[in-house]
C-alpha cells in the first residue's frame, strides 16, 4: 500500500514504514492523535483507519454494545445508523449516565423538556434515550428537508436559535459539533 501526501504536500511515507514495523494498533493511535510528523507538522493521511483495519462491531465506538438498539431506531425513524452512532459518540461517548452542565441527559443528551415531549421517562435508559433522540433527530431532518447539517445544528443549538438568529451568530461550539459529526459520518477519522 502506498500512502499519498495530504493536501499540504507533507510526505507521509514514514508513516507507512512505522506502521509496518509496529503493527496496526500504532497506526490507529497515530491517526487518532491527529498524526504529527517528527517535525510536529500535522499529517492528515488520505486513508481511513477502516481502510487498513476492518471495523467490527466490537471496534466501533460503544463497542457494538448498543448496535441492536441503534439499528432498531434507524429502521423505525428512517435515520442513518452511522449518523445516530456519531451523534451518540459526540454527545456522550456512549455513556448512558452522562449529564451535561446544561442538564441534558443520557447517551443522546436529551434536555428534560425534550425528553418529556418525546415520552422518554428515564433518559438514563439507553434504549429509551436512543429511541427518543432518534425520533427527535428524525423530526429535525424532516423539518429541514433532509439537510443533515441544519438538523445537527438545531439538535445542538436549538431550533429556535437556528431559525431566528443569523447564521453568523451560530456559536463555534455548534459549528465544530456539526463538522465533527459530518466528518465521522463521511468517514473522516479525525472527526
């Protein structure tokens, strides 16, 4: 396999030789750390870890533990399973007991009012939270005509903010949130 330089022209040939000498786990760690060259210049290879190390359910975020629930939610609400998985990863790192400073709870970080509206009685129950969060994400996708970026911005920033405020007012946190999830869904391992 030959690795090509990234858009900055940085040659990543050393990455290939380091990987073959030390095994795939070091390559995966290298890529997950943002890939720094010996000189400290960031390297962004045009390969994904999945292209080298096939993903199994156990190696995905969440360890595959919640795959059945994610697939059920995906089928029931017509939302891509990888999108659901990516939202969960960014929102809570698959921690069903996560609570944000703002009071959002569970794996998909549902605010109490939203959880109540969705019929989620126990936001710390993984299945209830994933089903409720996916139902909400589905509503947002429908509201924004399938525009995933707008749906994600509304999920993070709130529909009211997205619809009433100019895009320039969107916080950097929300922009990063959307970008990170889209990168995960589109296969950019740097997320």
